C-alpha cells in the first residue's frame, strides 16, 4: 500500500468497437474476468469507448473510485492511445498511467474461434494489469519545428503542395529527379472529363514554381539521406550535373540547334521513344527549368573527346556549358517532408499476349497521349508508324490491372483515360473505335456523363477481357490487320475484331525503387507497393513517421483532381505543424545510469539517430533526449545493463511477461 495510502487502484475498460471486437470476443465475460484480477477496482465494458460517453466513464471513475491506473482493451494504440491518454489527463491523472491492450487487430481480427480469442484477450489483459501497476508518471517532451519544408517529386502533386505552402509564406525545397518538373501530366494534351488543355493548367503552375521567391527548385536531383525527427530533419540531396549552368543559361536553346552529331541521337524518353533526341536536349518546349541537359552517355565529347563543341560556340559569351561540372551534394534542414514521387505505368511487355514490342501498331496509352498531343511527335495527328491514319482502333482496358497474373488492384484512371483517348482518336481520325472492358468504372464528378457522351459518339463497347492480339489473318478482311480475340460476355460468343491500331490501357504501379525511397524517409509500403498512409480514413496523408506526409499517386492510383486535393491536404498538415511552432514528443526515451556505465561505447554506432555521445571527461555515454526516438536498440545492446528506457523499464516488461504466463 503506497500511492498516497490508497495502494494501486486499477480501472479496466473493455470496448466492443461496435461488432468489430464483440463479434469475435466475449466482451462481457472478459470484463467480468478483469474484475477478478489483483488491484482492479472497477471493470466495465462499453460499445464505443473512444466516443465521449465512453471517455466520460473513465473520467468519472477516476474521480469516484480514486483510480490511479487505467487499462483500456480496445483497438490499436496508433488509433486511440492519444484519445485515452486525454481521458486520463481530463480525470487528473498522468497520461502515462495508461496501458492499452489491442484486442481488435491482435485478437478479434485474427482469430475465428470465439472461445480461444476470448482466452487470448484474457491473457493480454492480465499482462496489462500487472504491467500498468509499475507505470511511473512521465512528462512528454517538446521539440521545435523548423519552418522549412521539403517536397520530393515535381509532378502535379508536388507542384501543388509546394505552391500552397510557398504562398502561405513558407520556404520550400522542391526536389525532382528528372531534368524538368511536370510529371506524367506534362505528357497529356487533354484531361478527362472536361477535356481541358493539360498544358494550360499545368505549365503556368510550373512557371510559378520556378519564379516563386520561397521555392528552391532542384531538378535532376535526388534525396539520398534523411536524418533526424519531426521538426528537425537533416536532408542530403544529390545533384547530377546538367553540364549546362542554370545560373548562366538564358534558355535560348541555340546550343540544341548547334549540336551537329545526328548519329548520336537516342530514343527520347519524354516521347516514350516515338522520336529521337540529341545528346544535348530539353525534355519538352515548356520544360521547367528552361535549361538543357547534356547526356554524357551519348555526347561525343564525353565519349571520345573529339567533338567540335559547336554547342559551346553557340552559347558564346554566356559560357553556360561546361563539361567539367561535377555531381554535388547539398545539405538542408527542414521540419517536415511531403513525398510526392508518383507512379510508373505497367510495362506492357509483361502482358506478352497483347503483342506490345512485337507488332509496331500496338501502342500503350501513354504513347497515344503523346500522339494526340499538339506538341507531341506528330503535332497531334493520330498516325501509325508508317504514317497512315488508322481506320479502326481497339482500346484494351485493364492491362496490368485487376489481373491475378500482374496487378490485382484497379488503377482507377484507365477507364476514364481510355474514354478520353477514344474521343480524341475519333475526333482526329474519324476511326471506328472499340473499347474492350471488364467493367466501366466512372465514379467521379462528370464521369458518367462523359461515358454517355462517348456512347452518343457511337464508340463501341465490348464487354470481355481480350485473350490475345495477333496478326494472323483467317480471312481477307483480317489481312494486314491486328486481330483481337475476345469473349464477348454480353453476347456470349468469342469474337475476332480486326483493327489497324491497338491501344493498351496500362495500369498504374508503384515505382520499382519505392521500397528504397521508403527506407530513406522511414515510411512503409502497402501490399501493392504504394506508400502506406497512417490511416485510410482518419490520416490519409500522414505516414507512421511524424512530419512525413504523402501526396498523389505514390500513395495509390488516383486522377488529377484527387491528386491535387490530397496535395492540398498534405500541405495543410505541414502548415499546421509549422504554425504550432513545436510538437509534443513521446517520453519513451532511453537514458543512462551513469554509475553502471562502463564506457564500452557498444551503443554509439548502433544508434540510428546519432543520439548517443561519449563524454571524454567522465568516460561514459550520454543520450540526447531530444534526438532519441525510443527505438530501444542501445537498451538491448548495452552489456552492462546501464541503459534503460522510460515506459519500457525492466520491471514493467517482466511484470507483463509474468502476467502473460500466469494463466490459471
Ligand atoms: C495514360 C494516362 C492518362 C491519364 N489521363 C488523366 C486525365 O486525363 N485526367 C486525370 O485526372 N488524370 C489522368 N491520369 C492520372 C494522372 O496522370 C495522375 O493523377 C497524376 O499524374 C498524378 O500526379 P503525381 O504528381 O502524383 O505523380 P507523377 O505525375 O508520376 O509525378 C511524380 C514526380 O515525382 C518524380 N519522382 C519520382 N521519384 C522521385 C524521387 N525519388 N525523387 C525525386 N523525384 C521523384 C517523377 O519524376 C515525377 O516528376 C492519367 C494517367 C495515365 C497513366
């Protein structure tokens, strides 16, 4: 009996979470069981403990029954630990006198046998009751927020987030790994469902980024390392040399004209290989920044040193071109980070039965976006590789989407962009256009109306997954054509449709280097490989790393309106953090018992946050409380047991283990 003479007085609260927990766990019997445990003064169950009346129960009992420890058996601490800590504070208790038991994700959602699930919940509850009795009061720390923000990725998501924050007076670093910002949207001519001109919406925003006094734009650059924590991140950015100095180049493009080495031309990435480019190039006429890049892999000067260097002559007195420029690394301090690294399209070669890369007239949708583009390789004319206009076109939906053999998810935008391309192809060529679809998905503002418009334009829709595309003619009508073989599931027959051009509506995928990017920013990937949000409904732009937010298709496929909305939300989250000035930090930090520390330094290289330093005078280590993130690595590694951790004290953990094992 200590604790102000009343001894330990524990209240246990078990949540039904509607039927989320109650369907799998016998909540009433669990609460009755908890009432029998030592030091438990009151045990209650309630439908939704997280709501106000639920929290009131806890507040009231703290006062009425003089509780000094609380155990809540409910959902993941990620969701409601903060909520219940708040209830303790409202009741006048230190918030760290709480122990939360996750009987939803760890019990109800993973067990089918109700009896066994209830027994497991009892074990966890018993352990929590033993543990919480050993809890000590703790004070959360506060860390100041650096007001600058890093935005990674210069597609429409990164651009919108950067401009929103910059317009609010914040300093932004926008890092894009390509030589220009713009992302995928820069490749489009029109956008669904309004068919408005993509360049007219995007390029003014791109120019605004470049011109904004609050934005530092680093293209052709990549983040290589992030250290620190919410409010104080130190970021290293690698900047590849363009061999054209951004500070001296006037954007006249005379160097491009002057480059005479035609044989060095290579497929142009921006036009997806539909055209070729010179070794010195600019991605597209409206690229930002308006500064060319020299590709050292194809430039004669880099390869043989025997170039006449006509580009340097053309640049003249500006001296912007320098073959000596080197890669460099910048280091910046920021308080928050918005990751907006976007997506890649499915590689159509993986669906080999559609003949992409085998038949020249099988195109991906992204290639057709370039063909229909007024500033694309054909000036907006839809023509085949031999220059003919197609008279019949087949658009195959869901290539690399909704398919067990490739990607299982729906890419969300392909139905709509297929309708857009069908309209544009018909408008430009008058061709008969066939859409081969599994389901038409048009759940957006104005989307269904757009579909109706296409039906009125007499675009054909055939329901069924195309089995293969070949050039095997079975009769004269199929000679010289590509033939799509498909089971028409509405007419219940297998059809062969000969066409001049096939367009593959390729799905959206995470970048292949997403796991590596995730490691840099300490964020995880979902099962599909897109970055994982903290909570799909309550924290859709947050990640599990405080101060790191997500925007756009790096989190999952979405269209431009949703991308822009999410980018705005990410910017608002960063803004809220900055304007708060400081952020509360968990007090679960590691600390050293100096008398026991032998000064062996084992812990120093192990600390991922560089929080441990050696005090030369005292021959002992010290842990910087502001830098420690409570990962526990040093605690586990310390050979003398001199490093301990708040909220994970040995006594607390041993009590918890004994509680689990104490099944009677
Ligand atoms: C064929 C096709 C047609 C479409 N048509 C439409 C349409 O008409 N209307 C519509 O609403 N939506 C359309 N969409 C969807 C649209 O493309 C996306 O909603 C939008 O591009 C998402 O923008 P984002 O910024 O998230 O990603 P992205 O456009 O992919 O931009 C991401 C940027 O991040 C950069 N990046 C990647 N990794 C890194 C890194 N590690 N470091 C730094 N930078 C990095 C990339 O280079 C890129 O510039 C279409 C999609 C496709 C495939």
